[in-house]
């Protein structure tokens, strides 16, 4: 009676998507929020100041920096969770799954 999960993902039949664990999911949601906020604020500022010019280009550049930083943070969290999960699974298997 072994109920092993190979990954910390589950499949959601209602959405047709693979779901990550809680922490990875929250991290991805936060990343999406940051991206949407940067995009929206950039559009607002450029609608006031105009698309071209120094301000528009500065907004685009700074927005890209913030987005990349957010992506790297999300990526680091994902890798940390995956590594921790694998280590825990290995320790659990060695401790609790004894051969009979």
C-alpha cells in the first residue's frame, strides 16, 4: 500500500491545469500580480506622458527590471521547494519504508 507522489503537483480537472503546491502557487500569483501592476502603471504613466520619449523608455526599462527580479525570485522559490521536497522524500523513504 504505497501512495507515493512523484512531484508536488496535482492535476485540477476543472481547469485542466497542473497545480503546484501552496508556496509555489502563491509565489507564482505574486509574480503575476507584480507583472500586471508594472504593466498597468506603465500604461497609465505613458498615457499621460506619451508613448515615446525619455519617460516612456525609462518606464519600460524599470518595469522590465522589476519583472525580471520578480521572475528570479519565483524561480528561486520553486527550486528551493523542489530541492526541499526531494530531500524530505528521501529522508522519509529511508526512515519509514523498511523492507519486509
